[in-house]
């Protein structure tokens, strides 16, 4: 036998001798077969092989045979996930865009490292640590790798500022930068607060509590919680949010698996909004923790769910970290709403590609535009815990009030403008040239929201898109005008102020938002009827 193979087998034997009886169950004939296969490949294959890539491919292949949500993540992917879930990263505290091969600073985080030294929105980064980055075909990933770094380390940027003839140098001490999961929180009417959640990270509970407390201080009697396009995240944070709306000891969610005993999560006495009208907005991209929250609200008849059927992810993953920092996210349990509904949509093991086509299939079947296209088996029927309304499991949360996807606004012109990045480049150019004029003419966002109109900019956008070689059909120009003018105004607001101001404009004619406001007038009657009216 080849010496390399004998050496590998000896190492395995030593491992097997010293493993504890608890972990020895993982070493059996099948697992040893994998080790032997890898050793034979290393020792005998005709060409040189990358052992790391082989192992990662084998792990991915095994996980794909289990379910659509058990996945393998590289060390770099784990780092990115942790930043998103932890709600912070270490860097200089700016958001940027790359336009015409130049790095534009779009926003500077208040109180962050960059603002402290005088960096301003609109500045163009020309050099980083003395090295030219303008006109170098630099990518977003490369910019982030240069600007991010360990807390306490320094980076020097040289920026070009409009109206200043020479480069300005700023040495910035990196620090922890928050990644907020609350995108917007404001009073949408005199009595109704609105909170938009982007995801459920480890800071979502505290962020949400601050936002809710602020709205209550403004005399909010009703609350709209926007979970559209929220793909989920940390289960505990969804539980913390639901706790604000449910009475003490009410079940929020429970999990259970073949090797995972039932674990229940219940409300405490810490709720800030156990009375008052609650509207939860969901759509086909609302998943996981979003569905836990929406399911608990619906099952206890605590609020009205508005929108379209949610994604249908009812599987719980446990992270298993390897010594090199890579990780398996292994499904260990299903989660169930208080009525016992399993929200996980059907899937066939090993057919991940078909599973990923589900949203497209919903669109093709007409489900996103007509509630009559949605059919549930009677075996999936459940009843809410207070008003005994009919609800269904087995494929996401079905809203109480259905809002069809508005396809009339999404013209080819609209799609191409965003798909190519041309729309964003147009707005960035406009803000770069006109930032001072805008902030002078509209000193506050309230003045901007009330008085600014993008109608005069629309012909300029069309001319810009022509120059970008985008084919435009004549009928699309008029059909897209209202939507694109609103988005021009909203994106300018985002670049001058922040996402909170963006949503205040964007939501003005959003169909789900407008339906939610109508629902407030029919709230009690809806909670005493069946979902999907």
C-alpha cells in the first residue's frame, strides 16, 4: 500500500482511539469511506488536486441532498454573514457608490469616524493610503477591503470636493459601524406609526424598541410594521418583537426536530404595544423570522396581515463552525406558529434548483396578481386562537388582506433603467452637481417633500438613458413617468438625507402601504372574518 495512504489511515486510527464515546457515533463505515476516497484521490489521481476544493464540493453535495436551506459557507462568507447578523462592522462609516470609475461618498454616518474628521457627502475619493483609486476600474468589494479594517487602525483618504481646487487629506481611525435593520420609522398619519425592517439581526430588538418608543412619544395609536422583502435572520429577535404585542405567557413560536426536543418561546410582561391596531405587511420575499412574527400576530388575532403569501421558510438552521472559520448551517428543526402550523413550503430532497424557482412559478401561475389562484388543502387548515378564523399552513403565511403585484408600473424602460444601473448613475450625477442648491432651497426634508417635483428632470432622465444605449419604446415613456418621477425624488432624498426620508416618499403610492391605511378603517371586521378576503 502506498505510504501516503498508510499514513492517512494511521492518523484516522489514532483519532478513532481517542474520540469520546459521545462523538464516536460520527465515525462509521460510511464516513471512513469518504476519508478513504479523499486519500486515494490525493495519492493516485493523474493530476495535482486542490484538496480544500474537493472537500468543500463534497460537503456541498451532501447538504444539497438534505433540504434547500442546509448550506456550506466559506470563511469569507461567514464573515459577511456575521457582520449582517451582528448589526455592525469595523470601518470608517460612509456609504459610497462608484460612478464613472470614481468613488462617490453618498452618506456619512452621523457621529462616525469619517464625520468626526470632516468628510462630507459628495466627496470623491481619489487616493486611499497614497494609492490612486480613481480611474482604476476598482470594484465595490475592493473599495470595502481598503476602507474596512480592525477597530483602532488608521486609513488616509484623499478626496476631491466640489468648489475646492486641491485634494483634501483625512486620516480616519476605524471604529465599529452600525448596520441598522430598521430602515425607516416615522408617523405616516397623525395617529399611525410606520416601521420598516430590512432584516432580523442581533440589534433588531433594541433598534425596534427605540423606534417604537419614539413613535409612541408622538402619540401613535396604530402601527404598521413593514416586513416586505425581509428575508429573516435571528429567531430570538423575532420573538423579542412579538413580545411587544402579545400578552404575557402567550406562545410565540416553537421548534421541534428528530434530534431536537420541542422548545417553546413565550411572551413576557415587557410589551410596549399590547393594545392598539397592528398591521403587518408581507410579500413573497418575507421569510423565516418575518414569518415567525407574522404567524404569531395572525394566530392570536392580534393584528391584520396585508400583502401577498410569504416565502414559506419554516426550517431552523444551527451553525456548525470548522477550525478554519468555514461553517455548515445545518437544518435541525421545523418551527411552528402558535396554532401548530408548519410554514415550510413543500420541497423534494436534492431538487434545490426547482425549489428556487418557486417565486417565478407563483408569478407564472397568476398567484402574485390574483388571490383566487391560491389553493390550500383542507388538511392544512387551522383556526386562530381567539376569533377562530381559518388560516393555513404548509407554504408561508397567507395574508388576511391580499394586495396584488402591480405589474403595470414595471415597464421595460423601468426594468432596463435599474438593471443597467443607469437610473442610479443619473441620480448620483444630479446630486453631485446640485447638492448645494438642493440643501439651500430646501433646508429641511419637510420642505423638500412638500415642494420638490421631479417632473422637469424626467426628460433629462430619458435623454440620459438614450445616451446609455437603452432602447426605449414610446409608450413606456408616458407609462413610466409617474413611477420614475417619484423614484427620482425618493433617491435624491436618500442621497441628501437617509433611508428614512427615502421611504417617506417611496411609500406615498405603494399599493401595499395604501391598502394598509384603508384596512385601519375596517380593522375589527377583518379580524372577525376569514383571511384572504
